[in-house]
C-alpha cells in the first residue's frame, strides 16, 4: 500500500483515514489537524491512484475496497484495535470491514458515507438487474475529465472556478490539484486518479449497505453534511433505525464533501468522538 502520513514518526495511537472517490488524502489535512496532537493519522491511496491498477471494468462491487482497507491495517501492524475514519466511498469500505472484522476496530467514524436512502437503492438494484446505467450523470462527468495539462499552472487554471470548489480554502484546493496530477513521461502532467475507475465506482454503487449497518458492533459516529446530495436526511433516519447505538452529527452549510467544505467543525467532531475510551 502507498500511505500518506499526516504526522510522520508520531508514536501516538493510530487513526486510519480512508478517502472519498477522487479526493486525495492531502485534502483532509485541515479536517484532521485537531487530531494530530492526540493521534498518529495515516491514510492510504485508493487503487484508482495506483499506477499498476487493473482495468476499471474488473471492478464489480465495492468489496475490493474493504479488502484494501484490511490490507492497509495489516501492513500498519497496529498493537491492537484502531480507530478508522471513512469518507464517502471510504465510509462504505469502513462499514464493510468493521462488520467483517470487528475485532480490528476500536471506533469508526463515517463522514457522509455513500449510503443513499433505501427507497433510492431499491431503484438502483432494479436498474442493475435489468442492465440499465445508474448514476449516469456522475459516470459521464468522470469520463469527461481532462487527463493532461502542459504545466502545473495550466492544471490550476483548469480546475479553478468550478462550483465543486466554491467552499474550499485555497490550501485545500492546492492540495487537491497537486494530489490529482502527476508527471507525464510524455511531458507535462497527467491525471493521477483514473477517471475510468472513478466512473466504474459510480456505476457499481452498493445496494446492501443498510443490511450491513444493522450488523455493526463497534462504537460508530456518522457525520452528515446538512446539504449533502448523497447521505440525505432519509439516510440518517435509516441509519438510526439500523444501528440506533451510533452517534450522529450534522454539519451546517456543508455538502457531501463535508471534510473539505467545513474542515474545522468536522475536525472537532472527530476529535470529541475518537478521544473517548
């Protein structure tokens, strides 16, 4: 695994971060900043960042991301159960892993996990059953991504001004652009996160997440962005029914990218939960 260490050489208790689809670990720097005094925070790069990643069409479901998370824990060799924070896709990977191997986890925090309301996921299931494309707008948007730039300055300009980054600080935006681009052997820069994989992840959105939530057995925090278009208020209601022992928090004026849009509040919410014995 290729790891990103937020505070290298720390000897404090481990927190492992699993990032969202298409958002590099460095974009979480401000959100995890409050944790660094108390924890050693590490993330790893999801497989669409891997230079030797297999073809995107090999992805059939999100269980492979659960396996990657478990592999990361194994490679980190923690002394005991650890705390894990998962955002979006990473939240679902964390959910799957915590249900399968609860003994590895001390506490888990799910930041706006990709758990759409049960009624919507039933429609997704039937769409998949009949072979129809799901989340078509997101899939097409990922496949239209620009894949090459002549310079770092050109890359910054191409991303600048997009509505997605409207609430982001300059520091987080810079981390995003730098994390999403890498040197191209042919010259200039190329995209570091495979758009084909990004699209395939959208295509294969899981429909079994609510069954898994009911099987949780570890202390769990669920954070929702107030204006999220993914983990909706109906999703929070469904989670409360599936696992009422969980702790819930809503971050005002933030959407699905809650850790990038409101890193300060998210960091304090995480710290309060993760510090508990």
